[in-house]
C-alpha cells in the first residue's frame, strides 16, 4: 500500500495535518489540497479540536510549491487539470485565511510557493535555521500566487515586490523581519515543541515564547533603504532604469537576476501586487489570481520556463516577448480579464 499524500488525524485536542510526499519535497497535488480541505471542514465546528497543526514528514523541507510538472503537462493540452488544481488550492488558501481556530505551521526547511500559501494564513508560523522562503515563480513564467498579491503588496518598503520580481531566497531572520514567520525555534527542538503543543494547545503562544531562539540579524535590513528607493517605480521598466542608474554592486546583481526572469511574468506580478494592494478582501485577491493562473498556465513562457528550469534543466529559457518593454498592455489586460461567469473562482460555500 502506498502512503497517503497527507496524513490527517486528531491528537489530543489538536487537528494535525502532515504533508507526506517527501520525495517531491511535499509539492502539492489537487488530491493533497482536497484532503486538507476535508479535514479542516470536519474540524471547523468540532469542539474536540482546539487548534490545527500543519507540519511535514521527513527531513528535507516543509513544501516546495505545487506540482509544476502536472501543471505544465496540462497547460500544454487543454489546461483543465491545471485550472482544477488552482481552483481547489485557492479554496484551501482562503479556508485557512478565514479559519476561526488557531493554526500553527512548522516551516522547517524549504517553504516556497504553495508552501507559503499553507503557512502564511496561519496564526503562528515557526521558522528554523533550515527555513528557506521564496516565491520563485517569475523564473518559470508563472507568478507569485497563493495569496502573493495580498501578502507581498502589504510588506513595507516594496520588499514584497522585490521578493515577487527577483524570486529572492531568504532565511529565518528575514522571515521574522517581514512577518512571514512569527517565531524562530531551533530545528533540533521542533519535535519537543510539537509534543508540547499537542499536550497543551491552549498554551501555544506561551510555549513558542519558551522555545524561542535568536534567528540572528536579517540580511536584507542592510538593503532595505535601497529596495524602498529602487523598487518604488510605477512600472517594471522604471524599476530596471532605477537599478541601472544606481550603479552599485547590489543593484547590478538585481539586474542580473531580473534578466533571467520571464518579462511577461515580471509585468504580471507587478500588476498583480498593485491590484492585490487594493483588494477589499482575500477572496477578491484570490479570484484575480485564479484568472491569471487559468491563463498563464497555457502561455508560452510557463511551458518554456518549466522546460528550461525543471525538465531539461538547461536554464536557458527563450522568453517571448524577450524584454519587458515588448510586453504590451493588451496582453496583460487579457490575462487579468474576468472569466465567463461559470468559470470564475469562488470560495467554499
């Protein structure tokens, strides 16, 4: 018998969700999202469940994102399974965002893409020295979804836009600075912390204070003023021009990174964060992200990005258009346009 992709059970007064696809770094499938939704709905009004704990099996990381190969294979065809994945995943993200009971996510290791969508809505988000956070989607022609338009646009000093465009990887101290993580606990003490939470879920906040360690100095703090200034432009082209004019080692490094990203996706992410910042609620943001996802998954840049970065690994994607200035507004308008009413995303009833 093969193991379930997600293990859900009640331990004491805790509803526990364990991602269990370690060979794929717990990359999310539609089935995994459905299993989590089913558990969360069952526990929502169950007085026996006081708190939800989300963790992972194995050593390698919390969750590396979604099942990109499946998305690309579907996108190369009719896109139906890819759209179904986004629809279900975003319902899970929204359910977690509005869940009435405390949620704890243990971000011990890689936390990217879909893993951010699971952890960021949680009340307590525990990072360790092994945590690596990123929204790396622009590098494969996708976009920082699972609520990126909401969370990243609300970070100070354009730091969220910098993360969205560059796909920068950051560690625990930076995660605490940006409130991606609420707590830092040494990885070796995570089993002990989980046991303590399972034994006394009502003491979770106090326990996290008792287990809290020092994550060190956030490395992006030294560039925060620079990011605030150089990523303040009103377009991707304005940001690139500001980086070129700055002519510092750090700015040149950012330009080198941005040159590897899909120009179309850079402009999609820029507009996504602008609109996400104005969204009245999380559901409005997710409906926008579903429109984007339903379309970009079938566009050239996503299929080419997956080929270059994940399948053939030549890391030489041929983006089309090849430059941000060549990505016209009509293309972006089409990506963001409302879908037919019977195809729009909706939260769980």
